[in-house]
């Protein structure tokens, strides 16, 4: 091989290596998107749920801080749909009931 061919082969290798490294960093750095169906539901035994007085059905709470009509579905921390279960910022990695409620309820701003 000539010196010129060696230099070209080295350049091709370095370009390939740099491209592969960039692709690997991009793929590993992408955030995982979890669907609410994939998330485990918050249980009554969850320490955060206990601390926040979370209930799956807001109509069953006896907490004096609860106001009629307050549910997870109309809370700013809840990002799920109007029915079923969805993610809540207060319970990372878990899904809460749209009909649920906790003492951190904060109405969504219109």
C-alpha cells in the first residue's frame, strides 16, 4: 500500500468511528417514553400516597381539604386522560386514577 492509500484508509476509519460514536450517544441519550398503560398503579401501601392522602376515588375521601369536583383529571400535576389512569408528576413512574385525589391537588390553569 502506498502512503496515500494508508492516509485515506485512516480517514475513512476515523469518520466511521466518529459517526458510530455519535449515533451511539444519540440513541442512548434519547428519553424513554412510557405510556400510562405501562406504568404500575399507585397502591395504598405506597409511602408517597400515604403522605399525600391519595385515594383512587375522590368521592370516598373524608379529608376536609377536598373540595367538590376536585379530581386528578383536573389537577395540574396529572398528565393523563380524563378517564382511566395516567401519569402524575407527584408519583414519578406510577399511574394514578383520573378519579383520584390527594392533598396536593392544584387546579389546572385555564
